[in-house]
């Protein structure tokens, strides 16, 4: 998919117009941003915005996140266990403290996927 992010009012208005006129190429809208289908038409719309608004529009290619292929088992099991915790107000750092099976927040922050 193509992520289009706008940084100026005029660019946001043009993005809204593009999304309204070409709903078939829009995957999802987020106000200041939109995900466009990764087709030549989606690229055409994204590049039109860049041509018209320059640096007020950022375009990035995205890839879907596959939790089973992209995240290690320890991260998936920690997320599952944390969401099943007894007290919803317990922060993750306290939940994982002293645990052999759940990684601490600092090691998660420092590890690339």
C-alpha cells in the first residue's frame, strides 16, 4: 500500500478531494493521511499530490504487518499474557518485572523486528 501524509491545509483538502473522487483506490482514510492501493493509479494519485504540494505531502510504501512472521513468539506471548492480566491498571513494566517468560520493556524497545 501507499501511505500519503499531508502537512498543510491545502494538501489535506486535495487529499480529501482525491479520496472522494477515487474511492476505488483508497484503502483507508485518516484525516491528514490515507492508504492507497499499490496500483499504478494509486501511485498516480500520490504523485499528483506531491507534484501539486511538494514537501507538504509525504509518500511511503508500506507492507502489511504479519504478526506470525514479523514478530517473535516471545513478543506475541507477552502481549497475549499482558492482555489477560488480572488487573487492567497494571503497567507492562510491573507485569513483566521478575518474569523469565516475558521480556522487559527496555529489551523490547532496543530490539528491531
